């Protein structure tokens, strides 16, 4: 059901409607994925598209709080779906923290921190290594990402802790199941989904892990990367998974998918393999976000515009080599020293 609000828009009498895809204001609809900033004042709400002038909404009277609630909820849903790390799961729960409108949302595979007027911070469980608590505030430390601090959670603090512990335990169980499904010999392997490990980290499981992704591409990348080769499993949308490889060399890092999802090898001119791994996970391995030109990004534009690590990965992309007859020569040209 669409609710209409009588108001003024930039000083003119108007009607505002909070739709599923955007905010309708007298003949124009501002898409939520474009509304990077929302400023909440006592008597005004200012919404600012990333590519247009601010729009000031006033005179909502007694319905101001209702409008703000509906607007923020619809905007959050639309933007969350457009952020590439999100794989379609509904949230486990959400928690309003502090007095600024920031909301922390718990998913089965990540925590998101969603301020009203700053980019969403996504902390995938596959990268999360420590959760530090200071009273009612929490700091999430993840491999390849800047630490994220949020709070206070107030009276829901203990509830959040319990929910987070259960969610991480469930994620660990799904990670183990994914490796066991890849190869029976990987039953008991504990690497988190989205994280690639080298032979030293995999220990006695390395042989089975290496065999599970055997093929021409793996053989060449293993030859180039040596002991630095990393292998993992990525969780994709609709509960699909994809084995993947990271092959660091003196001239960069190659990213290779295994199985039906693999169509090309991507080479990045960086030695920061942890940061690159974070960029891949934050895009749910949708490599289009890393190589398409800006004018062709479409629904991937929001993540590129608001995620610093995704923009960085785009900036260090050295080349994309399609799997065809010239694949091996193309990869060697980019990576061989």
C-alpha cells in the first residue's frame, strides 16, 4: 500500500509518496539507489541524489516521523539489494543504534552498518576475524577492510551478541558443508566461505583441495604462483557456490573461478592479496563490477560509487583474459616475470 504525505518540496505545496523503488515528488521519482544522502532535521528532511541538487521536504506536521520511518525503511531495502555483497537473504534482525538513525543489520553471512548519510559498511563473516566489545559499542575487524565501530546498542546489546554468535556459528557450519560437498576428503575443513587459503594454511587438506579444482587453468596458475597459490569457495546468489583461485606473482594477482561460472581470468596489478580478496567478497564475485566501464555499470553503480575497496580494485585491474584458445598466452603475458 502506497501512503501519500502532504508537504512542501523546496517551498512549494506538494504530495510525497514513498514507493518501493523511489520517492515520488510531484511528477518526479528519486530512485533510492541514487539518494546517497538524507539529512534529518526537526522541521525538514533533505534528500540529495549523487548527481543532482538537494531536495528539501518540509511541512509534514504531525506525520513527519511516519514519513521518515517509511522513507528510511524503503531506501534501506532498495540500496541493500543493490549492494553487490548482498545475496538475497532476508535479515535475521536489525538494531537501531545511537540517536543518528544508524541501523545495524544482521544477516546469515554478514553484518551491515547503515548510516543515513554515509555509505553502508559491510562486514562479511568470511573476512571477520575479531569482534571487540567496549560496553555498548562493538568494533568489527575483518581481513582487508578498515575496522568498523558501531553503537551504542543500549538495552538490545546482549540480544545482539547472542544473535551474532548464532549467525557466525551457522555460517561456519555452512562453510564446512560446502567443502565437504566439493570433495568427501574435505569433510572437517574449516576455512570460511569467501576466503582462499594456501597450502600451508590448508595442511593435510591441500591435496584434496587442489584436486577439486584440477584443470588447465589451475595448472598454469599454480606454475606461476608456486606456494603462494590460494584456493577457496565463494558463496554466490541463490545458494550457489563456486571454487576460486588467487594466484599471486611478482607482477600481480590472478583471479580464476572454477566450474561453470568461470569464463575469464582477471589480473590485478597489486601485491595486496587480502584487500583484493575483500573486494571480491564485497561484490559476491560479480566480476562485472570490477571491469565494466562506468557507463555500463547499471545496477552495479551503487557499490562502485560507495565502496572504496571496490573502486580500488577497479583501479588496479590490469586485464581480463577470456577462456579461449589464446588464454594461456594472454595470462602469461600479464603475469610472467
